[in-house]
C-alpha cells in the first residue's frame, strides 16, 4: 500500500503537466479548426443555428469564390503580400545583423545611448506616426507603392531585430573572432564564416518575427496603399467578406484567413527550434 501511494504521488506532477498542456493545446487549436471547418462549409450550412462543428458536405467552393470575386484579384494581392513580406524580412535581417554586430563589437562613445534611443522607439505607437510616414513617402514619391510599404515594414521591425542581434553577437566570445583574424580573415569574412553560423538562431528569430508582423499587417497597408491592384492580402480580405446588403460571407472570409495562416504555420513548424534558441540567447544576455 505505501508503494502504491508513493507511485500515485510521483505521477501527479506529470499528470498535472500533461493536463495543462492538453488544455492549452485545445485552446489554441480549436479556433483554427473552427476556421477551417467554416472555410469548407457550403453557403446553406454556414447559417445553421446552432452551428455544426463538422461540415456535413465539405468542399472547396469558398476557395474557388476567392478566385472569382468580381473586381478583385485575390491571388494577385496574395502575391503582393509575398513580395512585400519577403523583401521586408530580408531587409530587416541584413540591416539588423550588420547594426547588431557594430553595436556589440565596435564600441564607440555614445554607443549605449544610440542603442537606448533605438529601443525607445518601442514606446511610440505605430498608429501615432502613420501621418508623418505618409508625408515622408509622398515627398520621396514612394506613396501608394509596394516599395514604400516595404520600407515602412523594415522601419517598424528593425528595433526589435536589432535588439535580438546585438544580444546574440554579445554572447559570442571575442576570442573566436580574434582567432579568425589571426588565421587571415577580415572583418566581413569573420562575420560571414565564423560569427553568423553561431548567431544563426538569432537571425532566424528576427526573420520569423519580421515575417509574421509584415504578413499580417493591416493598418499601414490600408492607409499607405490606395491602388486596389497593390493591396496586400489582409486588406483584400475585408472586401472579399462583404456580401449583399452588408452581409458577411463567412465562408469566403475564413477561406482567406486559411490562406493567410497556412504559410505562417508551415514556416514556424520548420524553424521553431531556431526560434526558441534565438529567444533564449537574447534573454540570457
């Protein structure tokens, strides 16, 4: 009997841990399931009260409707989102990596102040500076352009990316870089061949966060882009969801949401181990 009690007590923490994990998994996965189920339902089944959890006649009608919405080029706007997001991710990673290396290694008078000022931009709400950004882009003749929107996304994501990369480089011992320079490597050669493989988790973390933020961003794209052919997918979905007499086409809307979520899930699953280690390296510093 004592052995049985001891076994039960030792297994309780494990059981409690798995119970909490399962509850959290259900809480996160259930909304995704409801979204996918709604995207596969037909028009008649979408309005059932109470709603059915399992589609009785699943189909791809809502996805086909996305390609045939009159006056809209949904998949063309999807291409705009891909172009802007990829360009913003690459730009942010390159600038954050070079600037993070400079702030971590090339110390100069006022470097800490510069880093603090960059981090202080986190306290400025993005919506508060949208009007000045619009005026700057208009002056540079970049308003209503995907290039201008890409620059805005890079500017918005750069402070946090710089924070991650600066901390990632600061955790690397100087002796590794000095050994590479003794072997004949220059600054950029040592950065490319020695340091970058070490700080790769930080690079991928910066890329993931920038990708997610740019891919799902709605407000700036709505304000800065006025040409319908240049809309990104989140802006286009607001037009796709509108039905007759102000009704909402929930099936088409959820089909568009599925198109938005699927790339994020795939990329995160493939790169999650780098993401976790990159966040931990920045937190430890």
